[in-house]
């Protein structure tokens, strides 16, 4: 069993913001501590160096607690990495894939509409009936405008 912390040692350990709770017999590490520890381990730091860099004096914490934390960390590493990094990354990649599919669909729809409008415009420009209909509508529009203008002039 690990030795108990003195009041002075507990006050020293409480200064580290990465600690969630400290009692005379145990230290509860926060998620940020675990994440920062993970980053330091990837950089090649030893467990004692990592604790020291994270603001916990290895002499106060003790090698037994550091080794216990490290062994627990090694066991939980896979799920921890998934929880903190892989899941958001996978979710982001899934979202990117969905957006790419939506973009592809919208590009196809745009291309279809461009082709359809081009065909329609060519048809209407070359069809005699629609040419006459367009001319008739333009004449009606001019007549309506002229009538409105007369009404205004009469007032």
C-alpha cells in the first residue's frame, strides 16, 4: 500500500489544476491530465518526466503511484484514444464524406438543369409557334403599359 500524503504534500499537489481530487491516500486525475500525459508519452518522455512536466513532483507522488497510473493508462490507451481523438475524427470524416456526396449530387443536378435549359432555349428560339407567342405577349405588355399611361394622364 502507498504511503499517505501529508497536508503540505496535498497542498503542493492541489496547485496542479489537472488534478480532480486529492485525499491522503489517492489522487484522482482529470481527463486533461490523461490527455496531456498521452501527448508527453508520444513525445518519448518517461512516466516520471511526464508527471514532472505536468506539475506533479514525482518525489511527492511516489514511483509506485506513477507506475500504477502508467500501467492503468497502458491498459486503457485504446479506448482512451478512441474516446478523445478517433471518434471525433471519424465523425468529422463521415461528415466530410456526406458533404462530398451532397456536392456531387448538386453538381449533377446543376449540370442537368444547364443542359435542360439549353435544350429548351434552343427549342423555343427555333420554333415558329413560340416565336409568335413571344411576340404576342410582348405586344400585350406594351398595350397594357400604354393604357396605364393614358389613365395616369387623364387624372
